[in-house]
C-alpha cells in the first residue's frame, strides 16, 4: 500500500530538482578559508567544520594564482547563497506537503560529500536511505518503517573526484572509511568500489532535504535495480524492497522488466534472480 503526497509538494520537489541540475549550488556552510604565516610565507587552508569536528586541508602557498582561485571560490559561495534561499523555500513547501525529510545529520554529511564532488564523479548512495529518497522521486509514501542508520554507504567506480561547486584543489573524501562527528553523535561512512556495475550503471539524480536547510542534489541507483539487488543478495532490506517493487509493478512495470533483464546479464546476479518472486 502507498499514499500519494500532494501535487503541490511533488511540484515543489520537481522544481528543486530542475534548479539543482541546471545550476549546481556552492554552499559555504561548514567551510572557511584560513591563512597562516610561517617564516615570512603565507599558507592557505580550507577549514571544514562538521558538528564538533574540525579539519584543515592545505590549499597552497600564497601566490597570485591562488588568490584568484580563492576569490573565485568566495564568489561562488556568495552566488550560491541566493540560489540556496530560493530552493529552501521550495524545500519547506515540499516537506509540509508530505515529502520525506532526511535526518539532519545525514543531510549535513551528504551535503558535505556533494560539495566535494562525490556525486558529480559517479558515486551513488546505497542503504535503507535509498528507499526514503526514492519515495520523494515518485511523489509517494510507501509507509516504510526504516530507522536512519548512523552510517552512509557509497559506491564509486571513478578514482578522480571533481566538483563544479568547490574549485579549490582539496579533497576530504577518498575510498575507504571515515567518521564524521555531529553534536552528541557520530556518523560513519564508507566509499568502496562496487562488486558489480549493476547499481552504478543506471543511477538517478535525486534531492534530499531537511527543515530550514537548503536541499542537496545526490544520486541513487535505479529504484527497481536496487530493490531487485537487495532481494537477490539476501539483505536485511527485503521488506522495503518488496514494497518498492509492489509500487513499481502498479505504476512502472516496465522498469522492473528492464532491471531483471540487466540482472540476468550480470555475472554476479544472473543465478540469483532466476528464482525471484515478488
């Protein structure tokens, strides 16, 4: 069973998605550029703040080209402020109309990843949060009972991370594991190479939002592929996967057919999907 959210909320969601795809927004939240002087030379650092965590990333020694790069970044932040305010109004409208709001700490962590260019570089989110995000894409509520986990899983096939919203020559995230520490809690993350390209070959842009914060553009696997993958690999997300496939069977049955065809061609999944029943 599923319920549709209001047309107003889904329209607001669609407007945010169009805006963010057309004009990626550079957000200054959590970023500051600091300069330190040592032995007569100036060195610049990007300070990344996340809750109680602080990390300084070296940008470079003072030079004309670096000053130009920093001023360009600050101009992007200033430009992004106006766009973010507009999208935040649509975001509040979408949430009040029934769209699912993402937990604030997960929203902050995923926004940080987005600003560093993970999703532009081909990364996709996996895990129970995919169903939460996908419900908003379709404008429905599947009445899932998922509780947010203090963990974020990312699949990424490309090695070079680039960002159109953060022009500085820095990076925070690399393949591997790490921890972000918001106030009074912590979120772990892992970025890894996928065992199969099944989830990364066909991904969707999607929006996450939380109250009183600008929305963020992320990427998730095709919902039909993701649900079939979870059923085929005996994960603990089977109930949510069944509900997603039940919904898709009613409104987009062709997406299931295409996902099954792709799974049968995948060397890792071809044996598992033959006996699937949903």
